């Protein structure tokens, strides 16, 4: 089947620390991969995406590389800010399908 | 500006009341979705639609119903609200593409509290 497994939280970091949130997937076809971010009291916003193996998605200092050999799409940021405090969701979509498969979300809190 | 809207943003209501959560999108997307998000953050798909007059139940069983009479509008109705329906409800939409990913766009959510 299709599924996404992401690192459990909550994660607490000091400002300017390095961030990694692990995400691995299982897919029956060739998925596209996404990271979404949810700020308190809001809906999900697309953070970055990658549609094929070895693609790197990047946005707002966040990066993730589509690794087919390890079925992973880990989210990284070199220096987090307090404003990055949010919940992060890894997700996959199959090009022929109608559904997204979301991970369970990882809560990140950045303290000054 | 193309967007997806949900109203109300917050709703507190008594047990047994009928409620409708509104969702509208101006992007012309054919697919629309309703998710229920529990306090543990996990998203559960409860309904989706491929287009006008198409509705399907999602992975999580829900007592709510949906309709899709117009492309841009996908309301969710609870005939008799109960405390167990207390949750955050998120609406999303996406566009069918012949090739490539089908990114989902989300509304801001409705936080429902049933007393």
C-alpha cells in the first residue's frame, strides 16, 4: 500500500539550530512528494515539493531531496527561527490517484 | 485572487443542532476534499469529490454528508451534532493533471466545538 512515516515530535530547538525532520514513504507507483506546514490556527500550506527521484525542493531556507533508493524525503533547514514554529507534514501523491497520503505531523517549537 | 475559503472559522454549538460548514474555491479545481484533524494533529480524509455530482466517503467513517452541486462549492453537513464531532475540519482542492503532481490547496479550517 501507500503510506508516509515521519519522525515523531514534538521537536524543540534553539534559534539558529539545524533542523532535520525525517520522512520515509511506501508507494506502489512513482509518487510526488511534498512537505506542508501548518501554523497555529491555520490550514496547511505547501512548503516544498519534488516530483521525481533526485529532485530537490526548496523554499524559505528549507530543503528536501527525493531519495528513491532510501524512499526518503527528509526536511532540513540550516538555521531555524522562532517564526518556523509550526507543525510539518510529509505527504505523497501518486500521479494516477486522487488522494494524498499524509504523515502524522511533527510539531516544531523554536525557542529564542 | 484564486483561493479557497471556509466559513465559519469557529463554531460553538449545542448537541443535536444541524450545522453546515461551507467551503468554496475560486481556482476552478475539479477535486475537493474534507479532512478531520484531531488534537494529535493527524489528518483523516472523510469525504472527497471528483467533480460536480460526485461524492465519495474517505478513509475515516463520518456521520457527516457532503454535496457538490457546483464546481466551486463543497459544503459539509452534520444533521445532529454531538460532542464527538468536536474537531478541526479542513477543506482542500486540487486540479486533475494529465501528467505531474496534483498539489492540494487548503482552506484555513473550521474549528467546531459541540457542547
